[in-house]
């Protein structure tokens, strides 16, 4: 794991939720530019155990936010959604929550270059007045924390817990950093 930026170092001390812990273990993973692939990202497809994911995910140039969520959900013993590579499908994960909190899955809507609807998925680590701070994959071609406009939120989903971790809570953060407008 690469070092977390100073404003997010507190995350390393959080005892859970487990999906956050698993995601932090991959913090700093970067997509390889050009024809080569980051083999760690390619291995995630096989690790999910989903045949269609393994068949479809053959290059790290393919959007991989859904793949990242699938591998950390699997590692955290959470069930995967149907067709997990499609970010909007994470809108069926766990249970709906009106108030996002630490470790919740956030699904966002975005428009592609041709104007069609697509999505992005990541984990809530906090929020400011206008944005959620999201830990996810394929954010600037890496695993990092990015500010995502609240207006783009499609749904927030809480993992199903046998016993919810005590530190699942809303977290207010400073509104620093650039807002993401396209994660493709």
C-alpha cells in the first residue's frame, strides 16, 4: 500500500468496516499506460471467481471500478452483484441507506463521450458540503480517494452486516481537492 495523503491518514487507524480495510490494502495501485497491463489488476478478475468477469476483463484499459469493488467485496466475504464490472449494478448491493456512512458503497451516474449513461462505484470515507470523498479504483487510473459531486449520486448501499462495526458513521471532511467529473 502506498502512503495515504495526509488528509486521509486517519483511515489507516480505522478498525473497519472490512471493505475499507481491504480497499486500503490496494491503495496506490496504478493502471499501466500503453499496451502493457498491471498484472495485479488483471489477477483481480480471476480472484472474483466469476467466469464472465475473467472472460471479459483482459486489459487494465477496460474500466475497472466495478472490478475493484468486486475483489474487495469478495475479500470481505460480501456477496457480489450480478455482472459486477458494470458500476450501476452495484446499486443492488447490500441494503439501501438514505444517509451514507463509512464503508457504504456509493454508485454515481456519469455521461460518456457519446452522451450515453454510465456509472462509477466506490466506498464512502467522508463528505463535505458538495461532495462525497470516495475510496475506489479507476479514479485517475489508480486506487485513491476522490471527491465526487453529491449531485451525481445514484444510490448509497450499506453492506449487509451480521454485526455492524461501531465506527460506521457519517464523517465531515474539509472541501479540499478537485471534484471528479469523469472517471472513465
